[in-house]
């Protein structure tokens, strides 16, 4: 996978998510939904296997209890990164109990006691500055780059993906489009962008009954 321009100080960011035909990522916010078929799930694990780290928000950790592994393909599991302002990450969540030693970014007011509990269980907790959307992704990306992360997969949920899209902090998108209707929790709402964004540099891959759209960032 290309590293992008040689003068970058941030990892190459790949936004990855699965959506229904109506653009929903979940039936309801906070409830997991199985959207992808086996073949597209495997393709996503394949992309994961080329990444150094996978980033998710606390909403996804609480609702999906994800593994963020490459269990469907050969390869090493990427480092899990959790965005969690108030350190709500449960001590029993899989990313902790499976010994994945996630990096958790929190805000400056997060509880020191919870920080110690998470660190005792192998997590690394780092404080990030905040902006009007939440924790600063620019700071987080630069911190990850300084720690050797060159390819970062951002797997949601919608709250996190929206910030990366609106702040234009992405290089590629891999969206799995499933032939399903959910009428649920969408990536964007009518006030998210306020303009049409049409991509020209795209590839469509068939994976079982799903289609995976690979988008390369251009000057928007
Ligand atoms: N279909 C898919 O591909 C897919 C993938 C993942 C998740 N999901 C679904 O999506 C839902 C969870 O999504 P979600 O939107 O509720 O949660 P999320 O995107 O996982 O996390 C959002 C949370 O991250 C924290 N945050 C901190 N800084 C932020 C920033 N700069 N920008 C945005 N968020 C920031 C905020 O919580 P704090 O203030 O507490 O830090 C915010 O509420 C679940 O239903 C899950 O099943 C679907």
C-alpha cells in the first residue's frame, strides 16, 4: 500500500465502513447490525492486515465490543486505537480482556483512577487536546505518526467518520455497500456537508453479494 507523499507528518488514513443501500451503518445508534456478507468481511480484514493501527470511537466500543482483528486472513493484528474523552471504555471490553493493549486517547478531565485501571490492564492512555467536535484528530494523527503508525484504518462509527470527513483528514475510503435496507443510523445527515461531493477516482469490487467501493482522495 503506498505511503502517500513523502513529506507527510500524518499516517495515510483509510476510512472503512459498511452501509446499506439507504446509507445506514446501524439500525439504531448504539445497536450493532450485521451488514456485510462473509466475502466483504474477509476483504476488509485483508485491508486491515496492511494497516498498522485501527481507530474506533467509544460509541462503537460500547455497542459492538469489537475485536478489530485480522482473524479471517493471515497477518498480524493492527494496534487498536480508541477515542474516548471521558474514559468510558469498560475494563471487560474485548480489546482490553484479549490483551490487545490498545492506545486510548482521552480528554484532560478524564478520571485518573480509571486511567490507572486501564493502564494496569495493558492499555496506554494519552491525553489529547479538544476542539469543537471532540478530541483533536490532527493531534492524534501526528502523535500516531511519531509512534511509527504509517497506515491507519478508521472504522467508525458514524460520529468518528463524520469528523474525519468534515475535517478532510482522510486519504482513502473503502465502503462496503450491502444490498439491504436499514432505515437507521446514517453516516451523514442533511446538515453534515451542505454540498455535493462526487468522487471520480473510484474502483468497485464485487465481494459475494456486496460491492466494495474504493475511493482515492483528490483535491475536493
Ligand atoms: N456499519 C459500520 O461499518 C459501523 C462501524 C462502526 C460502528 N457502527 C455502528 O455505529 C454506532 C456507533 O457510532 P457512534 O456515532 O454512536 O459512535 P462512534 O463514532 O464510535 O464514537 C463517537 C464518540 O467518539 C467520541 N469523540 C471524541 N472526539 C471525537 C471527535 N473529534 N469526533 C467525533 N467523535 C469524537 C465522542 O464520545 P466522547 O465524548 O464520550 O468521547 C463521540 O460520541 C453503533 O450503532 C455501531 O454498531 C457501524
